[in-house]
């Protein structure tokens, strides 16, 4: 499958409306000596408070024993075996490795669609995100090759599960997509990719016939289907068998669709701010999401970025951008600000955006209260939502929506692992599972922002220092 050149002219409003970015060929960066301490032997993490990801209350004074790549045992009275390396984590909190359910390995850098394989993979890991599902790639072959290199140990970074190409009916301004032309072409595309990808991402203009064909063959191949919807309502997609819904309220066409030529369509946003979840379509959709077991991945942080950004969640984000590319980031910020300014006066715009974000949180609160499944994803297509930091902010949005801190942590860990079908290996601190753990300075069960205070990260028993990971990719985004 061919893709078009990845370097394109400045800012596409259609791209902004659809919250998408693309990628260019990877520049491989050799792993600096000492960046990773490989798994091996027995390691005892002693004295910390364990939040195991299951939603159970925190366990202070707990010892976690790692044996190579896996967790051997944990407990408050666990004896440390002779010969084990002891790591004192007193006063710290241990959580499972975080999982970003809507990651990407590319960004829009001032209107240029560019792969960021090495820097993004390492920044995820530095933020405690030991696993990511990348929900679509512009150049899937490059991303899948990088995924395989990471799995083989020749690249350092988050553990990658990738959806590969987007499945969409038409190309429009996003000309890196392969346009489907009916159910047969959808079947052919699935056949081409099913043995390479880890899931399927459908996009905004897919037809019902194409979607049904994709779901049928994807499920037959053991692949789960997620989607940024538009042409199909969430209700229709659930009826046709979708497994996960991306972007929450913003991509539920029951409540309207944004103007593809205007990402800041104020009439559309005003409609979202007035959605009624007490009756009619809104109430019925919540009941359907819950009853079907479909997973909701709201990615509220990228909506916040688009409508209210640039966000101040990444300390000195320009530090990671090559100096000669930094003006592009500033140019992007100014272009977005100008487009918001044309949509409404600043005070009116701020009030409207907050109402829309509140409505998104209300959707999450109601789905969660009825027992629905929510995970955390970020869609990091703008550099104010860099990997790692974006998921920390998304967890904050879940708490703002009314989930408890323990529930928000579970959304970032065990619930995400279950949504990927990986709960036997990932998502919780339990004996027998892979040793994916994050050591935090602070207690995220009392203050969810503590998720951002990563001090140590283990991925399948290999140990990393977040500061060193970040330092290794300074000035590499370009």
C-alpha cells in the first residue's frame, strides 16, 4: 500500500477538525549506554504503598518481589529472599504501568505531519506509560516496523500495539488514507493487514456496509475495532459491533457533526453544550453503551488542547523540539488562537468550551455510574499533549468527571488492559504478571496529579529513570 509524501503545506483546517496527524520516515536514534537496566535476577521493592490497579484500596508498607520479567509475589509481610537486590521505595507509591489507549507516534508540527517514533516512544515510558495502543498511522509500515524493533529489544520505549492504517471511505484533505470503495474493498484491506496489526481503527466517513465488513473480518481475526465516528452514529456503530468509541461526545453524530471546513464551528459546540442526558437520544445512548459493554475512550485532553490550548501540562515542551523547528510550534499556536478568535470573543469562547468539557464529563460520570467501561487515551497530535503528560491530564479529567481516584487509576491500567484483551499479562500489580510498575513521589489516591511525578519505571522487569529517558530525546522532535 502506498502513502503520499509526508511533508505538506501549513495548517489544514480539515485536519484540525478531525483531530488527526500523520507521520514521516523515522530517524532511528541509538540507545545511549545506561539508559536501560535490563531485567534479571530478584529485585525487591520495599516499603512503598501499592495501588494495584484493581480498584482495591492502597496497601502501605508492601514489598513487591520481581523475578526477571515478572512479578513473583507481593505482600506486607513478604520476606526478601537472600541475594535479592533491595530497592527502598519508602514514602513512595507503586502503580501498574499506565496504558494510553489512544496514542500516536506522530504529531502535527506546525502543519507538517511527522513521525516521532523515538522521542514519543521514550516520552511515553518516561511518564510511566509502559504500553500504548496507537489508534492509526499515516505510514503504518514504519510504525509497525518500529513496534517490532521495540518488542525485539533494539528500540527503547513504550510497548506498542498498533492499529496500522485507518479504514475510511474517502480521502478528502487527509490524502494519506487509502479510500475504501464499498464492502469488498474493506474486506480486501482487512485481509491485507489483519496479520500485521493489533486492532482496527475506522474513521469519520466509513459507510455502514464497509463498517460491517470490517467488523466481521476483524472479529474473525481476533482484532477489536475502535472508531472516530461521524458518518455512523455511536448507536449505529454499536449495533454493527464496534468494541470501543473514541473522543466521547465530540464524535457522536447523534448530536450533530462539526463543519469539516471549520474545527471551531461554534454552532456545533453550542449544540454539544446543550445535550440532554436525562431523556431522549442522550439517555438512550448511555443505556446502550452500558448494556453493550462497549468501551468509551473520551480523550478529553485533546479536546481541551484544541479548544483551549496550548495547555501548560508539559514543562518547557519546546525543549524537546529541534531549535530550527520551534518557530513552527509557535506558528501553530498563533494560527489556532486566531481561528478561535474568529469564532467568538475570548470570554464567550472560554465559557462555551468549559460548558462543552463539562458536558463531556457528565457523559463519563453517567456511563461510569451505571457500570459502563471507561479507559484513558490522549490522541497526542499537538505538542502541548506530549506523550506521558497527556495521560496524566486525562486521568485528572476522569476525576473531574466524578470518578474516584482509584477508578481513574484503574481506567489507566486494568480496564485498559481488559479493553486490549491483555489483562492476563498487564494492568495490575499481581503475582505472575509482567513487571510493569511505576514508582511515584506522592499518593495518586489522594491527589491524582501525583501520577505525573514518576521517579522510577519498570517495564517487563527492565528499569528506567524517567529523567534520563527525557534527556535522551531533547531537541529530537523535528
